[in-house]
C-alpha cells in the first residue's frame, strides 16, 4: 500500500487518512512520511495528532508552514 496523498484541511493544517482496518506497515509508512515532513519544516513529530474520524478512517493531522502547502 502506498502513502495516501496529503490533502488540505485548513489553511495550514494537513492530514493523511487511512481506511480501517489498515496493515501496521502502512500506518508506519504514513507516520514516517509525516515525521519527515515535520522534521524538514523544523517541527517535532509530536506536533502531529492521530485520531479516528467519523468515517472510520485513521487520520494523522498536522500543521504546515503555508509555504509548504501545494
């Protein structure tokens, strides 16, 4: 499974969502990608929040510098 595309949630808040159930290696890959994005922006990985949304998806949400949002 490849990492899902990042989608814009708010002006500077982004998220990556995975349908549940999801294999643990896919979760690890998404978390590693988010950690790398945050590290590149000089932010700690602890800035990301992990939750399950109302559609039953595992969501990793985090704030980005607006210049990094494409």
